[in-house]
C-alpha cells in the first residue's frame, strides 16, 4: 500500500500546485484589471479628477503640503545661506524647469492625467494663471531674501483678508462671523509671534506689498479651476508651467543681482540646488492638491500653521528661546486655526466656491442649444 499512498500524495501535491497557480493567475488578472481600470480613468479628465479626490482628500493633501513646506524651508536656507546662492528669481526658474521636465517624463510614460476639453476652459484662463504664478512665486522668494522672517510672515497675514475680499467681489462668497473671528485670531496670533523678528527694509517692503495681490489671486484661480472645471493638479501644472517659465525670464534682470553665471557651480552646490528644485516641484504639486481639496483661505491658514509649528518646535525640541510673547502669539494662532478647522468640518456640505451667479463662471449655450457650460475665468485687473 506504500506505493498507493505515494500516488495519492503526488496527486494531492499536483492539486495544491494547480490551486496555487490558479490563485496566482486570478491575483495577476485582478491586478491587471485594476491597472487597466486606473489607466482608463486617467484617460478622461473626469476620471482623473475622481482618482485625485479618492486618494487625496483634504487631510492627505494638507498633510503632504505641510511636510514638503517644512522641508523646502530647510533646503532653501541651505541654498541661500551656506551655499550662498543669492539669486531668488533664478532659483524659482530652476524649480519650474525641473517641474516641467518631470511632468514631461510623466507624460512620456502615459501617467500624466489628461486635461479637460479646451472648450470648457479658454486658453486665456490658463495664460492668466501661468503669468500670475510667475509673479507670486518670484516675488515670494525675493521678499524672503530682502525681508526678515517676521516681516515676511506679516505680509502673508495680509493675504487672508485679500482672498476673502476677492472671493466676495468675484463670487459673492461670504463667510460666517465665527470664521471671521477665528481668522482674526490667527492673524493676531501670528503677528504677535513674529513681532520680535521685524526688520524694515524699504525695497523688501515694496516687494512684499507687490506680492500680496498676485499670491491671493493665484490661490483663488488654482482652487476654482480644479473645483469647477475638472482639472487635476498635475494636468494644470503641465499647462501653466511653460507660461510661468516664460514670465520668469524677464523678471531675473530686474530683481536678481548680476553674477549668476560666475557662481561657483561645483557638484556640491548643484546638488543642493537640485534638491531644492525637487522639493519645489513637490511643494507646487502638494499646494495644488490642497487648493483643489479645500479652499484658498484654508491654504493660507495652513501656511500660518506651519509658521507656528516651526516656532514651537524650535522651542520644545531645540531649546530655542523666542520669548514668552512669541510663544503666546503662536498659541493664540493655533487656537484660532483649530476653531476655523472645526467650523469647516461642521459644514462639509458647504461648497468651497459657488458654481452659479459668479462673474467668472458663466453658462454659455452652444449652437445646438446643448446644456453644456463654458467655464470662463477672465483675466483679473487689479
């Protein structure tokens, strides 16, 4: 009977192997179907937008943006401090060139989400956003170079009421009194936290003032196009980045000091600049995701949250001593941010930007009387 048992054992082994092969085949087919489904989803703007919303909600997007923002602060301190690369506009130019090359690579391997049909978003809207991005990003880095961190943060505080006013004028969007009070607490807290680092520089103050309006409009347009016209963050970056690069070129001789070509371009310095550029791409991407998932005002509040966390983190971890006044201001700001976030979570059904009665979003019937909406974001004159 030993040989019979042996045959039965071999038969069981064959069945087990076939079962495992069958399971592996089913798993492989399921994986292939998932990959095919994901690929097909990226082939339409609506599908790509659904994928972005599914995998990158408000919490994920804002956490991603927070982590990258803290990292790039350290990288830019290294580049402009230890490396001595004092050309903020050219650094911004390198950031966007790197982003454009990465996006071109994504497009070459067919993982870049497609853009919505051109009839839904006029090219003038894309051109306007790309141009404003150049001024917002370039002036921000220039302001950071010529101003102290405290004055830079004070200028950022002014972006919040500018966004609230602009959204009211453009979209007739209003916010509740409780949210206004929370935003005021955030602004006052940040002002108190950074008041000890205020250093006035006339040229820096002019740059900071000129940066406020482009920064506010830039955030509003990024949020609007993603929420109203089925744009994903990467698709919108692909369309606007070349325009931003084009406008950064004439800004360099105006705002950058001479001597960029004679800079010490050694391997160590180039590596530091490229690390900053890669983080710059991630910052732009994460910021776009956060604006698409939340709102322009929430993104500004997140920026103030980063300031307070860095200040308190230095006090708790690195034994820095910003002073009791700055610590108290940071606590006030964080309290206001907590209240503002809580109020937003209590009203999940409230849309970030209204889709009707807006001067920027006008329904336009085509010749065959269809009901499609032609979304237009007209250039904003300020």
